[in-house]
C-alpha cells in the first residue's frame, strides 16, 4: 500500500504468477454473463475467489483488507462482543424458512 511493498502473502500450496492469472481468467470466464452486467463487481468477486482462495487464514485477512482499500469498500472491524451468534444470520433464517 502507498507504493510500499508489504510482506508476501502465504499460500496453502506454492502458486506461481502464471497459475494465479490463469485461475483468475477461468473464474472470470465462468461468472461473467454473456449479456453484460456490473463487470467491476464480478471482477472483484473473481479476484477474491481465485487469488484469495489459496491463501492461509492470516494472509486472507491481509488480502481482504488490501482489496477493500483498492476498491474503496468500507472497512468494517467487528468486535468480539458484536459477532453474530450461531443461528442468527439472515441466510440461516431464510434457509430455515425455506425448509
């Protein structure tokens, strides 16, 4: 950030730059609709899925922060007392209603 290179993010398995680019392009090809749409959001999603997927947990947090800074997403820091409890998440409730 700010023209300063940070520490290298650690991956689960070694990945070269070419592997990451191929993975990104395959992901983009799979999720971009042929009719168009919001390409910026789909690109960011593809970056998270392809490049962020192979990172270790501590590197995923740094990667998430870096992507949010670049894309100007809001930075939300959860406090331990404010974390969602099991069964209270919106999607879990919707899933229970659907069953």
